[in-house]
């Protein structure tokens, strides 16, 4: 796996089994990222499209990310690149929380501008936390629907 500089980490508490969190995570990633196909094309992401079903297995994709490492119920690592950045997003499932760690490189002057627009502006933080909250909500909603 390519060494990339650390960017940040965000977490949400979860009170469910690791299997339930994993299922919610893969569902949210597939739904959220598949909706960003236009942005992926604009940025020139690799990969640019999603696999038809996404279960978090190595090699599967969502726009902008490929699964490079998966330990169901423990860790999911996605990696990708585009014109302005190379990046990795790792989800770590602990007993009581879900964490998202970001590592990324932003080479050249355009990369520096992109970093300012996405990381320094706080947009990445907002989007990552929103995604984590969606996973947390899906876990809660799934628990409520169980008899």
C-alpha cells in the first residue's frame, strides 16, 4: 500500500454488533458514492464507476475508490486518485465506535489548491462526519425494525 501523509480522523459511537455496523457502512458507501458519478468524472477519478453490488470486498469499487483491504467487521480500506490527489480512506470498527482515517497527497500547485478547497476549508471534515452519522443512523434504524 502506498505511503500517504496523514490528514485526519473522525469517529462516531456505535452500539451494535460489528456485523451490523459493517453492513450499514457498505450500504452507505455504495449509496453515497454512487451518487457522485458526475463529480468523479469531473475530477478524473480512478476508479470512475461502481461495481454493481458493493459488499466491501477487495477489488470492488465505488466512484473514486477501490477496496484495497477488507477485514469484515474490523477494517475497510479504500484507495483512489484523481487529477489533484492520491488518497486512502480507512474505516476502523472498534467495539464502541466507527472511525474514519484519511491519508492523502496533493502534488503540485493544483494539488495545493485542491487541498485548500477540500481539506483546509473544512468540506472534507463535514462530508466524512456526515457519512459516519449516516452509518450510525442506519444501524439504529435497522435495530428498531428488528422484532
